[in-house]
């Protein structure tokens, strides 16, 4: 519980942002580290959030004709080697299965036995194994497009892990499509990125920049990678979703050929696109405050907690009945495409109860005591306001207005995040100013710096590398909505025709 | 397409049941073998079915207070070794991760590198890794019960695999609960089995027998295993779901201790329960006919296909508009807890189109031609009837009665399966008759035999083993609803007080 003057989370964002993140995750009860190196346990409060993300995105995908399927978790080594850049990109972080049973060793204890003739890779992404299926499914242009998505677990053996942001195993969706026509594939790549952007902004309340990656930041094997980039409260960027135009690279590697309408044999054009449980990390870092996480109502694990206040045992029945009736009435209502999710917390643990829900980020906390019941009203606190701001609202008005209240919180969160990003996004034209922008003001807080710099870049990888080496700053994207503007490269001074987004990134 | 006198699937069930199964799966476009040994690719038509299974079961679990979570796919070897029977049961079929990257070998090609200090097992089931979390989550009786479920992929390195029935990787849900009280844990074990039985009968239209496993058929490490057993059309049994009372075995292994209300320290009582994509195999084998699979309406990947019939190009627009309007009207309706799922198939491929949907098992096929439109009616064929039985129904009546029609199919399927099971379930009291019952009549069809035998058993494992060795027949379960009846063991003749279910099994 927060003591006077103190916040529920220590340290505060300002004191130590990375540690604040760890403490917020812990206090939210969303997830925890597991005894398996780099893997997390997603607890019910975190998993419910993921279910809501999954459900809403899934509907959006399906509305564009995408169908779900499921492919093996194992990728034979030979498949993996087919696309040279691809294997280069993932070889260093692959979990490899080499045996298929355990045997008692002479020294006691179990040891791996039954060596596989070919090692199997646990999918770090599924282009090659799904490509193999596509090659069997496609023979004529009439079989195209194929629009497939899978919800799956993924393993990338990361050396430095952080819950939700970078874990050895994570959950994601990966879409894979194949087309007869290049333009159609490019359109699909853009379409899916637009869905990610709409989802991030409308559901997660996270404003994002849409754009294209530079060559060095592309997905291994892609022709083009599009991305959405969000600003966290330490002003660093988080890549929140990517959509790749793969050209014919993977169809050549997997032999996805088809007979075209004019009877020539051609390779299909493919795309892939994904978002992961990383979104939850972004959500936390974009919206959390020094009292814990704040969940956007549309996607919250649960939207409302009712907390009956029983001071005398004689009041118990009346208060509980009133609370349960209110819960029932609220659950009849729909919000964000599903029924309102309402919790009743009748534990008798005083103020700690309210603080637990604050730390869990639930959008609305409602207290119900005998005095409220006498007035047929409820005492409502919004998570996007300070813990002490509570309002008494008549019961019926509360029920009728609930979607307006939740919408207000949702918009409020988005607008606050957007204002923050705007405030910390600066057009910079001079090299010195650029270097200063990215240099921490306070050496004790090496994390804190300027934010996003919109600056000119000549297009040369050498300049990109230089800036990365000097400042750990990368080009997050070349924005789609760029207007042509003549200028000089922030690094070398050579002519440039557009600004790009420079930032430190997760 | 089926030629006259022929069926759409060759061979027929009667000619070669195992091969019929493979051909039916192929013709249904639900799944296919993958290039990875023993793994399957679940195609959209099969995955949609799994999504419906998942969605409905998930609601049923949640209505009993269960919450979803997610635990690591990897189990450290040391965890796995904690429960002796458990590791004994799974050691022979474990995929083992031993390395965490790939390296270019001097001879060219990639080889596993970065050897792990401790090998990791890919979960064949998650009692030990989830138990580790429970041990951290529980300290007082107030923390109990914990009611958790996860939807996940599982790997068991099976030597003989068959799509959906037995694959090296499969999808499932595994519920895990911990309780302060033994009786409560036993009640939960029963409660979840009852949910499985209700789901199998009400949604999959598969009649099941509920009962307890004998010692030799128990889950490795369980005190008791409850199961539901269904009869397939070759009269063999399929175990369709299991629920295990684990006693304190796993809480001792994982150290799940709590302070009881009277302040003593105790080990928790745990349960686990699961069903998998195997249910789809059961569905196919229970309901399929010689024209392919038949999907129960409540759970079907899609319930209705509309097939516009356009003989002249000039009719095209009118027919398509009528079809799309009908689809729209049908999609407004709900069935089995979700909106009706309606396909439009406007391919001009003649009779092959209808046969494709028959093989896919869609409950209703609707033809719409200019003559139907003139009468404002549709031409409807039910998958549970012969392909030629088609009925003309007025459009409005069809829309109004759609849920009755689907219900009729659903019940029809269940009743047919129940009648089949009854017909092939026989009480047998004499050893000779029992042996004859399980001996194939026709040596060319070793699969075909009597069915389920309800016979007395003395309770000795020796008798069970003898029968298994002689006939490949096992005790599927000791039914819950058994009435006490004195009799003689079918094997040794010693006294017995109840009958058990003997059958050959998948």
C-alpha cells in the first residue's frame, strides 16, 4: 500500500525506469519469471489480456479473408538452411532438438538418448515450414491467394531477457500469404500493417508511426519490412508489429510455383506479418504510472471491480445482494465487442484491496457501502485519474453511462500518450543538436534522453552505422506519410529528400 | 466425384477401415502429414473445428471458476525427474533440446552448437512445471483452490502415428488445480470429467461411457484416472478425455505446501485433466460414412454452404444477389452459442462442387438456381441423409426453421451413434464367448470384432494382462454408474462384484 506521499511502485519511473518496469509487472500479477532460462509464466491476469488481444485481432484478420491453421513446431535443419539470409539471421538463437528419449545413465540420472538423424529447430518463425505446405497447395493461379494465420508459441534463444519484451519463448500470431501478383502481395503487406496500427491505436490506445525499415533493420530474407513504432515513457521506441513483403525469396527457397493465367510457370509472391506478447510490454510502458499499470478499457483483462464495504456483519447480506445485482446488470452490457467483464472482490482487507486493483490497472473501481445503497448510488474511481478522485454516481446513471465512461478513459489514455509522443518528437537539422538530443542529461539515468528525432538521412548504411555506434540510436522507420523535403543528412551532410525517425529502441 | 454405385471414399469402412480413415481425412481437407516425422499440418477446415471445440470448452471451464494461463514449453530435466512414476511413463517419448544455436561446421552445413548445461524436455504434459509455479503461489489455505487451464501444444515422440489420433505434436488443453481438501479435489476431478462427457455428447454428438481406469491404465503418477470412452465404427474404443486425481504425489514432488486453517503445514491435493485434437479423430471415426466426414452442426467448421447455380451468364447477377442476401440473413442467426457460419461456393465446377462439400462434412448444402428464385425457395440437402435426398423449402421457412433443422441433424447423429454402441455392447459371462467376441470373423479384416464386452473382473492385474496378451483387449473403464452385481471374473472365475468395459482400443 502507498504510504502518504509515496507511490505504490518503487522506484518511480523517474528514479529508475527499467527497475520500475520490473516492479510494475510484478505488482500487476500479470506474469513472472520461470525457472526455465528466459521463459515467462503468464498468469491469469496477463493471459486474459492476451486473450482479448487475440480475439480482437483475429476478428480483424478474418474480416479480410484470412483463415487460421496450425503448422508443426519443428523445422528440419535442411528447410531452415534454404534461405541464406534467413538462416544467418536466426542461427544464433535457435533451440535445437537432438534426441527423442531419455535413458537411465550408468552413473544414475537421466540422459538424452535416441539421437535424431537430422536435428530439429524449434520454430523462431515459420516461413520455411509453412512455405513447404504452400508449395504443395499451389499449382495454378486459381489456388491463389492463400491467406493463412497461426497463433503459436515461438522460441528465440535470447541472451538478455525481460518479461514480455524479450523472452526465449513467447506467444504470437504469424500471418503468411502467397499471391500470383506482386502488387497484390505488396497491398496485403500494407493492409496488415494498417490493421496492426488500427489495433494499436483503437484498442491498446498506443499511438504508432507507420513506416518502412531500412535495409539493415529488415527481417532476414525480406525485400521490405514495414513496421509500427511506439514511444515508451522513457522516450525509447518499441517496434510493436511488423509486416514483411518477401518478394519471391521464400517461394524460390520453398519452391512455391504456379501456372499463371497465360500458362507460364512462376514463383508466388509471399508476405508474412506478426505481433506478439511483446505488445503487453509496450502497453505497460506506454500507459503505466507510479502506481502501476493502466489497462485500456477495450482490452482490459477485466473492466470493473466491485468492492463491497461491510463494516458490521449485520449489513453483510444487504451489501452483497446489492453488489451482485449490480454485477449482473453490468454484465448484461457489451463494450469493445464483448460483454463487460466485472469482478467482485469481497475480501476484508481494508485499503490494501483498492491498491491491489490500482496496481493491476483495472479501469474502474467501484465501492459499495451501506451509505451508497441508501442513496442508490455507487462510489467510482477511474484508474486514469489519481487514486483519491472518487465520484458518487447514481446506480442507474452509472449503468446507462458505463460505455461513455469507459470510452472517455480509452480516449484519455490515447490522447495522453499522443501528447507525450508529440512533446518528445523533435525535428533536428544539425548534427550537434542531434548528438546532444540523444545524450543523457543525467549520468545516473543513462536511459533518459530526448526522444524521437525527425532528421534527414542520405540513405547510406555507413551513416546509419556511425550513428548507431556513437549513440545506440537507430532509424526506426522511414514514415509512410513522409512529404518530400530537401535537406542534408544529419550524419554526413550529403543531400537527402526526406526525414526519417531516429530513436533509441527496445 | 462418386460414380454410380460407388461412394466418394475408397475404400469403404467395410472394405478397409484404417485406410478409409486416412482417405476420409485427406478428402475432408482438414489436415495432412507434414515433412516433420509424426507431426501434422492442421488446415483451415480442421482448425476451424478445433477453434469451435476450444471456444465451447473454454466457456464451460470458465463457468466453473477456471482461469487460463500459460507456462513454459520447456521442462528442466531435474523437474521431470521429481515424480518417479511420471518420468518412467514419459521418458521414452521425450523430445530433448540440448543446444541453443547453430554453427557452420568446417565441412560445410550447420551443426548444433552452444550445448546447454542441463537438457530441456519439451512438455509431454505440464504437471511438473506448473507444480513449480503452484508451489510459489500457495502459502496459506486462503490461496486455495487454484484453478488453472492452459491451451498449448504438446510433444510426445510416438513411434506409430496417425493424423489426429496419435501425433508427435498435438494441441490440447490441460487443466491443473490445487486444493486444501482431498474431497474437494476428488469432486473437481469428477466435475471436469462430467464437463468432458457433456461436451462430447451435446456438441460432438458422441455418446461416451464415464468411468475409472484400472491401476495399469492410470496416468503415470496419478492416484486415480477417470475417463470418457467412446465407440468408433470399427467397434474399437477411443479414450476421448481424462481427468486425474493426483492425490499429494505431485504436490510432494513439487513442494506445494500450505498452512491449514488450524495452522499445520500440509501438502495440497492436485488434479489435472485434458482433451486434445484427438477428439477430431474420434469425431471422424464415430460419424463418418463412405462419402466422408459428417460434422455435428453445433461444432462444425461451418454449418451451411450456399451453391448458386448459374447456367446462363444473364442469370448470374440475379442468382448471386439472391445468394448473398440469403447468406446475410442466415448470418444474423445464432446457433450453438455463436453466429451461423455460412459459406458461398460460386465456383462453376458442376457436380464436383457438391461432392467436395459432402466430403468436408458440412451439415447443410443449399442449391440456389433461377427456378428456386422464381419460387422464392431453396433446395436443401442434409449431410446426415443420402446425397440424393434434397428438399425444396420456402426461403422464409428455411431461415425461420434453420435451428430446428440443425438440431434435428445434431440429435440424429447422436442417436445413430448411441444405437450403434448399444447394438455392439454385449454382456458376456462366459470365457469362451468372450474370446469369440473379440476374435475377427474374417481374417482379411483383423480390425472387425464384436465391440464392447461388459464382463466381470476380479480386480487382479494378472487377469487384465492375460486378456491383453491373448486378445489385445483392455479394460477401458470401471463405469461410474455400475450397479453392484455378483458374478465371476471372465478370466479366472473368481468372485467379482461388478462388470467392467472390455474393448480393443486406439
